[in-house]
C-alpha cells in the first residue's frame, strides 16, 4: 500500500492518503475537504521510486528511517540515566535496541519543500539523508521568489 502523509496547505492539519496506481487523482483533506490534484509519475504509479511530490510538485527528497526520533532520544536518555546503577549495561541495551530498530524499520522518502512523507515506495539510491545546506538553500530560493523585485529610481 503506497501512502502519502502530508499537511493540508489550506487548514495545516495532518492527513494520510492512499495513492492508487492512477496517473491523476484527487486527494481530499480529512479536516477541511480541500482537494489537491495529484499527478503520479509512471514510476510512482508502479510503486517504484518517488520522483515528484504529489502535494507540491517539487523534485527534491531525502530519506530516513520510519521512526520517531524523539522516541530514539528517550531510549538513549533512559540508558544514560540508568547507566550508573546498571554499571553501563543499560547503555549497551539502548544501543542494541537502536541497532535492531535500524535494521528492522523501513525507509521513508520525504519532500524537502512540504515535508510530505511517502511510504510503500521503492527507495531511490540518489536520495540521501537530510542535508541542512540543501534545505537552507531551497528555503532561501523560495523566499527570494516570493519577494517582489524592488525597482530603484535613477536620479
């Protein structure tokens, strides 16, 4: 099952939509009924690689494990807190839990622009982990495009 988890551009609430194999489909927000016209590429229709965001139509993505990072920090923090009393055995257990979760959990593809999360698609080897420099350059580029050009008067 191929899905996209996204924030509605109108009401800004989380949504989860199942994507069919049709090239064009409409995604309806569960909260405000706002409709989003989604176009799936040929690759995405066949469950292949995500190459174009169906929400914002951008082409920049990163990948990460489908795991809540806060839960990972909590597991590690508990390992640290109890490390003195367990002679550091809790740190070893926390590390083992982390390694097991890393091996077991699947990878999701995330859009840099709208943060839409794609599950059930094939992983694209050209998509890497989150790149802060790329994210900042994309934000700067978007802000620059939104700013009206200032006209300077010649004197």
